[in-house]
C-alpha cells in the first residue's frame, strides 16, 4: 500500500472519530477510540443477529420447498 493511500485511510478513521493521531517529528502515533469502536461493535453484532435470523428463515423455507 502506498503512503498516500494509507494516509487517506488514516484521515477517514480520524474524521469518523475512531482514531486520534499525534505527530512528533516524522513519527505519527494513532490511538484507538475504544468508546466509538464499542459503538461499531454493537452495531455489527445487531447486523449479525438480523442476518443470521434471515438466513435461518431462508434455510427453513428452502427445506420446506424440497
């Protein structure tokens, strides 16, 4: 991955509040925002639950049709 591409990803994460960066000389340090990451994790868990239920219903439907 090129540096400009990497920095674009870092800026996206920073603008969304998922990370905070500090630059000292040539070194850039990134710190995760655990609170925001927790919100993302909660949202992903809900999405996994929803899609798991949907695929279970699809599987049940397909078994009934065969």
